[in-house]
C-alpha cells in the first residue's frame, strides 16, 4: 500500500475518532445526566473503545493507551452507581484533553511519532491514575460530600486554552488503587482477532498485487468469517470483501481503504452486540459484483478531479468531460 493509500486509511481513522471525541466531550460536560442513563454511559464506553480499537489496528500506541484509560473509567461508571461532582468532571476533562491532543497531533503537518506519543503518555499517566482513583473513592464513599460548584462549557473552554493538557501539573493523590489494564478475554476476543487479521491485511495491501497475495487476503477473509458464524450481516459483508479482493481488475489502492474501514466498523458493531446493523456499503458491493474496474469518486470536485487524473489518461479525461457536458 503506497503512501497515498495509507493517508486515506489514517484519514478515515481521524474522521471517525473526532466524531467519538465529540460524543465523549458532550457526555463529560453532562456527566450528571449521563450517569442516570445506562445507554449514554454505554455510548461513552463504546466511543472510547472504538478509538482504542482503530488506534491499535494502525499501531498508534499512545492513542490506544489513552483511549483505553478512558474506557476503563467509563466502565466503572457503567458498572457501579456513582454520583459525579465537579472534581470528577474536571478530572475527566483533563484525561479527555490528553486523548484529543494526541489525535490533533496525528492530524497535524508533522504527525505523531511513536517517541512523542510515548513521552506524552509517560507525562500524562498520573492524570489517568488520579481519575481512576477518584472514581473508586466515589464508589466507596471515601471522599468529602460533592461540591455544588458546576463546570460550565465556558469555564471548561477557558481552562483548556489556559493550560497544556499534557504537561500541566496534575492533582496529587494518595490512593494506590491499580489502573485496570485490560478488558476480560470474553469481552475482547472477537475485536482483538479482527484487529490482528486487519493488521495482516494491511501488511499485504502494502505489497504489489499478485495472485498469491490476493489468495492470502481471501484466506484472511475466511478467518474473519469464522469469528461470527451466526451473524448474517457480518457473513455477507465478509463475502463482499472477499469477492472484491478476488477481482484482479481492482487495485490495492482502491480496495484497501474501503475493505479495511468496513471490516473495522463491522467489528465494532459485533463488539457491542449490534451485528444485525451490519450492512455492506454501496461502494463495497460495487467492488464485489462489478466485472469492470471501479473508481470510487467523492462528491468533492477537487478531490474527484485528482482521483480521476490518477486513473484515466488525458484522452479518456477529455472524452469524459465531453460526455458530462453533453448530459448537463
């Protein structure tokens, strides 16, 4: 898979992660309401879990760890009755800022190097520990009564602008409660396997297409299918992916972003018990069942023009323009 293709996949991840960040931030700012609604807490847990899964698949270790810490915190809220206070909201926002900062750095012009991510997480770890300790203290009643002071969106925004979310000094803490490290094997069995197989597929997509490695990709699709044999939506999506990969007319540049993204999202659906919602996109179905080479074009005219210029010759583009003018 060439650099342009890799950028597309990272772009998909960033786009999805930003949507999940919005969900998390809104939930934290409305934490008192969220803890009263089981589905809202589940939504926050799933948002952190999805970021963690996508980051792990792409080897963004620092983002994976930060999302995992937030996931652990939301899991405690989900499983134990806790009355949040302003301190808890503040600690959650500090932890959220770390994850947001990592994703913004990834999106920036210089990206996020593994070394930079590791250093950020090393400095930020006390914040996550403090958050988890405080949640445990609230759960056991080992804290003073909740304060009446309420964080507002304005004060939160000002606080974010006034401090670096990674290097600012965190509150001191005394509890030695360990940070939960991993979800149970039963919870992560399917998603871990999906992630591992997708990493293998990504490695193959980086190579030049050959009949042999296309067959390897199809074999990996068979392994994916075996992870959820009773889920008809999952089975249909994997069949479409396998069929699309088998077509020698489709380049890896075209296949990789579509196949990887759809399987990743479908795996997330399986993880939260929503396998019935898995449906192949129109783009994947076109790749699966078309006998002609396919070009998936965005509605953005500038990006569409760039895509077409890489696929068609000048003569073909001139003919396409003529046909479009005739139909306008």
